[in-house]
C-alpha cells in the first residue's frame, strides 16, 4: 500500500552503490516501513533483527530515566544478541546470493 511511496524517500545503501554488495544494515529502513504498515512478518523477513533492536532501543531510552539493578549486564546481553542476529542473517543472505 504505502510501501512503494516510502521507497521513494529511503536513503540508498552507500556500500551497495560503491561495491555492489549489501551491508549488514541493508533492509532496516524497509523493515521499519513494513512495521508502520502493520506487516510484522514481512518486517521480520526483511530484517530479522528489527524486533530485538526495538527492544534494545526501548531499554536504552528507559534506562536514561530509570536505573535498573543489572542494567549494564542487560545492555551487554541485548547488544550481543543483536550482533549475533545481524551477523547470522547477513551470512545467510550472502550465502544465498553466492549460491
């Protein structure tokens, strides 16, 4: 519905333009656009780390105002989970392109 309209305003990937290879962040803008449209499964398929990144951002925002007992450990765990998901999905995406 609005997805084609949103594509007109998205920032292009510099890595893809220069080298022809997607970066680990490719698909994040489109996934956010799909979230705004209510296409939750499409957003996950576009960028699997979208939901864990939202959780991380919300936690960091609330942690500015409210201090938690183990906030540092929670931040490290959320960041680690996000890195693992991003790298894993990137490797899978690159293997599908190569094969």
